[in-house]
C-alpha cells in the first residue's frame, strides 16, 4: 500500500506547495487502488477456469443426452419402418 502522507511530506520538503503535494499524493494513492495485484489476477483466472470446467461438464452431459435421444429416435424410426414393411403385401 502506498503511504500518501509520506509522499505529500516528501513533495512539500522538495518545495511543492502543501495543498498541491497532498493533491498529488491523493491522486497517486487513488490510482494505486485501481491497479490489479498478481494475487487478484490469479484469483480471477482461477475463477474463470472453474467456470470453464463447469461449462465443459454441462456440455458433456448435454452431449450424452443428445446422443441418447438420437439413438432412440433411430431405433424408433427403424421399428416404424420395419412395422410398415410387415404390413405391405
């Protein structure tokens, strides 16, 4: 964390007006708060990876359901076709 009081004091001792030094130090402190730390970025990446893993699991489950539905539909259509052929003279 940035010590804005120390920065303002240093700037004042260097000859910058106290009000200007405080404004500069506050601006530096505010801009530092907006920076992302490595730990924050790592945590965000971890969260995104967990979400991707979750979506992959959901996609796999949907794929399985879709394959089962297609196979069932093919068997049903084959059965209907077979029954229709049996009815033909």
